[in-house]
C-alpha cells in the first residue's frame, strides 16, 4: 500500500453519501468542502432522487458536479445496491470529474451484523460491509477507469480490527457498541473522531482533534494507533 502524503494546499472535496458520510464530519475537513448527504439512502437512490436530501446544507450533485471540478470526490455505497449498480452510479459521477481522486468511503455495518458482514463472500447479494464486496467494487472501477486514482477510507476495517482487539482483551473498551450511538451510527465523540480522521487520511490531510477534545486521552491514543496501522498496512485497507 502506498502511503498517503499530506498535501500542503487544502484540497477541494465533494462527498456523496448518507449519515455514515455525515459521521465523518465533512464540515471539519480542510479546504473547500461540499457534500450531498441523504439519510439512509443508497448511491442509486441519491442519483435518481437528488432533489431533497435530508441534510439541508447539501449542495445538490447534478449542479455541483457539473459546475465545479474537485480535487477529491468521495462516494459511500450503502445497503440495498449490488456491485453492478454501485459501479454504474459511481462511474457516471466520475465522468463528470475529469481529474479528481476518487475516494470510496466504505461506511460500516450495523453493530449487530459486524461479524457476519465481515466474513461474507457472496458478492452476488446486495451490499455488505466486507472485504469481498469492496474488493470487487474496487477492481471493477479500476478496470473501467484505469487512469484514475482510487482510495478507500477503510472505515469498516478499523472497526473490524478494534473488534479483534476487544476479543483479545487488549482494547480500552469492552464492547464495539461503545463506539456506536445507536444501531449503526458512531458516537459523537470517539466514534466520529475515528471516522473523521479515516476520511482525512484518504484526503491526504493531517490528523485532527478539533471538536473531539472530550475523547478520553487513553482512548484517543488507542484510536490513533489503529489509524497508524491502517496507514502502515497492518490493518487491511484493500487489495
């Protein structure tokens, strides 16, 4: 895996996704950052129904992607679509951005199905948050767009690694549920800190604690170690 070197000049960034993209806290990213976020929706739905996303501060993709060229575009697949559908939708958006680096935000599973989704290998089914699905998605996108650079946030892999540490008894938390605020969303403190910095890493931005000062120091140090492992390749990102 190639190390992501932080950029000196803050980039322009556009993110499309749902509340799992919102949990990366786009407003705290560096640079010119815009988003189209619609709660609980797949990329296919966002493409076909862009008119009224749940996040009022969204700039709608049909106008934004045609009027501005971004340094980075981030897409977050979600439950309910197939690999074929995600490739089709993402490819359509990529063609509107001639030079942007493409970031695939993996999101993460509902806490109740984290283990099940992680080990699934049947890519004929609809989306699941496991390596098999995102490896296939990455491969097909790269085949269709061989000159483009693709990156992945590895958000789901961070949770997988933390779950392993909890099972081994070496994590500073007792349950993965301590990073969730409900069935699927991250806590506003440690959970979002982790996902915000996973996104920053994919964009070549330095790690930031701004807005997350309430995360206990020992837990923040542990999460930083996981982010370091993602950077080094010790936590699997993608093939």
